[in-house]
């Protein structure tokens, strides 16, 4: 009896694709914000609010016609080395 390898390869590819997609989505939502203003190497919620939420509030970009805080899960992914 010969085992058909093509369906097994396709199922394996689908499984790996789903697994890596889940990992990348999880890490994107747990990454810290990019605004480390006090250069302690760690961004805080206060720094995130100062640079993101406060700026949007001052420009009228919050609420029903703009960004809704809490509508997304976590911060955006950033590369702190490109300061």
C-alpha cells in the first residue's frame, strides 16, 4: 500500500501556516508601545497615553468619528532600534 504524500504535505503546510499566524498575532498584541520618553528602556502606559491618546484627543480624533481607545488589543509592534 502506497501512502499518498501530497495530501499529507498540504495538511502539514496548512497546520504550520495557522500556527505561525497565531504566534505572530499574539506577539503583535503583547508588544510594548514605541514611546520611551524617559529612556529607561521600557515604555509605559503613561508614555503611550501622552504620545498617542492625548495627541488624538487634542486634535479631536477620539470617539465615534475617530479612534476608539480599547477597540484594539494591546499596542502596535515597533522597532525601538530606529529611534
